[in-house]
């Protein structure tokens, strides 16, 4: 045992978690700093310019300048805040609906064999279908407004959240349930005291995995029949080789996905505080 490990062993759990969390944040910062450093070195030194032209990969400084310009002048007659707000509205609405509906449906499938026999087969049958292929149908059925775009985003996210919630319930130890039943606990008590708490880590994992799927589908949702949104901004800018604008939009979407992932991780940490503790 090293001196640092021995020192950590002498501290209480809260202090240890605080120290380890601060260390992890430092490593995360260094990781992003290293990526930014490599990007700057490749695009700003001039050594790689014959291979990597600024038109195809601008420097971080050029991207920052483009971001500042977009903040001041907007894009295609609309402010940058408008494009961000529209995309965030579409994504947040679809994702919130999937959580509010998908989690209860998954919990019901996990606790009832009859409900699972009725609901799971259609979900599993629809899940492999490429949702972007259904975009023309959604536009015909639901119009060219936000509704069709919200449905495109929700279509692949809902099955993932529902199935992950179902599997989280089904993975709960049967011995815990049998012990509660032997003590006379009702089905509602077993669900509230055992099934739901034990399922929360798996549910949050499914939600966090779904975030990247939702951001990807946001790009598909803004492919056609729209004139605003961050993904639309990137797609139209790419047609004119405006790589600076494309990278600004891509970085905003990356920050959106990363920020939401950190948010749900924080919620999970505060709610499921017993994870990893026996």
C-alpha cells in the first residue's frame, strides 16, 4: 500500500469522495486542454497547412471569432440564440416525453408478464427501423412544423428508455423480493421499497445513453422542412464550405449533449446515493 493510498484509507468516505472527485475534474480539464492544444498546434503552426487547409479545419481562434460574430450578427437573418433555443425546444420536448412515458411503460413491462407480452413485441419490432427513413411519412402525417421533428427525435429514444427501464426492473434480485413477500409486504410496498430503488441506476444509464441518440436524431430532424435550428445551421453552412460556422454548430451540439449527460449524472448521484454501497 502506497503512502497516498494509506492516507486515503484513514479518511472518512465523504472526504475520500471529495478528494477523488476533485482529482477526476482535474484530469477531465487536462484532457480537454490537451485536445485543444493538439488542435491549436495542428492548425496554427503552419507545418500541416499543405495537408490541413484552414478551409477544412480552421484554428480554435478562427472558430472563436466566428462564434463571436454569430452572437452579434446571427445566421441567415436569425440570432444564434434563436437557433439554439429552437433546437433545444425540439430536443427537450421529445426527450421529456420519452422519459415521462418510456420509464413508466418500462417499469410496467418489468413488473407484469401480461403487459410485457402485449407491449414489448411491438416496441422490439419497431426499434430496428431506421427512423430517418420515416421522416417523409412523419412530414406527411404531422406537417412541417415542430411536431414532426419532435416525433423523429422521440422515435428511437422512447424504445431505448422503455427497454432499459424494463431490464433494470427484471435484473433486481429475486431473493430480495421473496424476502419482502415472506414478511408480508404488499406489491405496492415491494415496488416502492425494492424494485424502484434497485432499478434507478439502470434507468438513469438508459437515459444517459439516449442523450447521444437524441442529439444525433436532432440533426436528422432538421434536415428538411425547416429554416432554423443549430443542426440546420451546420447543414446549410456545409453547403457553402463555411467550416467555421459548421464547427461552431457542432461544438454547441456537443456541449448540449455533454451538459445534459452531466446534469442527469448529477441527478442520479443525488437520488441514487447508495449506488456501490452495500
